[in-house]
C-alpha cells in the first residue's frame, strides 16, 4: 500500500521460464482459482470476518462482498497488511484455493490489527509514564489531583489552565 492506494492485479500469473534478463522477458502461465461457492460454505463467514476486521478500510471492500468476489477480497486483505513480510504476502497471493487464501489474509489482517492496537497501548503507557515522571520532578506527584487544581487555580485564571488541569486530573486518577 503506497500513499493510501492499493494495487491489485487483474489476474494470476506464474513465471515458468526466463527468456532473457536484459530486458527481462519471461514466459508465464495464467492461473485460475480453484472453483468455490460464492453464496454458502465456509467462504462467506470467513469473508465477513475479514471484512469486520478491516472495517476501517471498508468502503473499497463493499463492492467485493456485493459481488461475492472472495478471491479479490482476500487479495485486498493481504495488500493492506503492510506489517507482514513479503513471504507471508506471497503465500497468500500464490494460494489458488480461495477459502485457504481468505483464511491466510484474515490471519495477516488480524495480526496487523493486534500489532497496531499494542503499539497504540504502548504509546499511551509511555505517555503516562513520562507525565508521571514530569510531575515527580516538579514535586506535584505527592499532591492529590484536587490539590493540583487548587494550587494552579489559585495562582492563575481558571480559563487559562482548564484544559491542562483536566488532563493532569485524569492522569493522576489512573
């Protein structure tokens, strides 16, 4: 995924032979997905699970679900999993069994979602630790949140400090 765009191919190819290196010319086979049922079977629940996992990027995927194009949905899921290594992505793209490809893409997307969630929690914790350390260095950590509010509002206007006080009070109540 580059700058918010996802590049998805229109067909599957397998390189069978290299004809020349400069310029690169190869012979290819055009691959077809193994047959699958669009309306029932294990594909629909897996596809819906994949969609719910990538709900933040749902708009381009609605058309794929409406057409029940599970093959392309799996490819899109893999394409937006920018945290996966190239071998994992290649495994998804090389799989011709659509149900297995959907599951592989779902695993990648869930892994990416979990990683993003953990990174967000890590940033939040580090931010709170930094704030606590700053309060300790300034000598305000021993005061309760109400005392901090009283100290700051007694010296300055409440409107100037209102957002800062709310933020500090929230941090001290953790």
